[in-house]
C-alpha cells in the first residue's frame, strides 16, 4: 500500500518541482496575485496561501535535489571504482566524517 502511494507522491513532486522551475511559473504567480487583488480577495488569505505554497514547493524542490545528488554520487562512485589507480576509499566519501575526509586529503597531499 505504501509503495504505490510513495511512487505517486514522488511523481507529483517531480512534476510540480520541474514546472515551478520554469520561468513561466513566475509570471503565473504574479498574474494570480493581480487577479486576486482585482477580484477583491483579502491580503491575509493571499498571504497565508502563498506561505503554505512556498513551504510545500520548497520541500518538493529539496526532495528532487536530494534524488539528483544521490544519483550523481552513485555515478561518481562507479567511475572511481572502475578506474584503475584511483583510490577506492574515496568512493562514498560523502558518508564519512570531517576527520576522515581530512585524513584522506592529507594522505593525497603527501603523494
């Protein structure tokens, strides 16, 4: 039950985040605000709706960025592991602590 729901929300999140990133989305938001103002809508309800929309959209964009970042790290790890002469210990370095990263950097600087 959770898997279809997860897939559906991931799809919606991706579509909305992609659409929100389009320049026309800014024009649409400005037009909606002007129409709201002309129609006599209250500023308080518009402000509330925009705040909630901004929060939800921010979470959608962050979720999309997280997925892309994970995919990019996987691709880089695959290249590191496939390359002979590359240090395999740097694959997955994003999961290491700051101290471990500095140790790897120091060992690289010594070479």
